[in-house]
């Protein structure tokens, strides 16, 4: 089998590579590089050719397909950083007040209630 021969791959693997390649091309990766990356991803995911005669079947590993997503996209916290410090401080105080109001003391209230019931 010559290098780059895809005869050992199943139709599903070929479709997979095609979809991955399209995704790379959409992002502006050159065609040849996109194809190489796509097949590298398929190999990493499926463990190489899956057709009969190409060795034992192996479980698929989805991690390589998910890997790139974490790199792009807007980073969190930018909107908060743009707000003035006074506004951030005010909303933090408001949130703290709400938390303490909703918490209502918890165990200390129970203890106080027990003490008052003991006295009578």
C-alpha cells in the first residue's frame, strides 16, 4: 500500500475527513493543508484505517474533534472589565446584600429560637 493510499479506510471515515476538511477550508486553511489536517484528525480519532484486513477495530476517541473549539471565540470577563470600578463595586455590594438577606442567618437563627423557647 503506497503512502497516502486511502483504500483501508471505510466510507464513514472518508466522509468524516471530507467534513473536517470543509471546516478547515471555511476557516481559510489552504486546500492541501486542510486535507492533511483532516486525515490526521480522522487517524487520531479512529485509530487509522478500519476496513477489514487493516487490523483490529479500536474505540473512537472524540477528544481531537473537540480540541480546537476552546481556542477561538470571545473571552469571558471583557464586558465586566470595561465597566468603571465604581459600578462593579456597587453591583458587588448589592449582590452581597441580596445573599445575606436570602441566607437569613441560618444556624444562628435556629440557636436563638431554641434559647428563647428554653427560657419560658
